[in-house]
C-alpha cells in the first residue's frame, strides 16, 4: 500500500501526487519503505515491523526523523 501526498501544483490548477511511504505486509507484520530519487523503494530498518498498520501509519505521519 502506498501513501501519496496530493497538492495543487505551483501556479497551476493541476494536482500533483507524490509518494510518501510504502507499507508492506509480510509474516503478519507491516514494514515501512521509503523511495529514493530514482524511484526505488527501500526498507527502513530502524522502524520495527509491527502487526498494527495504524501504528506504522502514525510513525510515518509523525515524520520519523524528518524522513517523511
């Protein structure tokens, strides 16, 4: 599942979408991934996988050290 930020483009009526984070479920735990400048997703190893999706979503919403 990919979390996307949507905002109006600069001096434009068009809306722009930017991926913020990706959540993947494996072994009954959610992991959070970030995207690099080339569009490749990387697991964030200092965020513990967790069974609660809402917990992982809250971590990304809080920014996790400015990462999101």
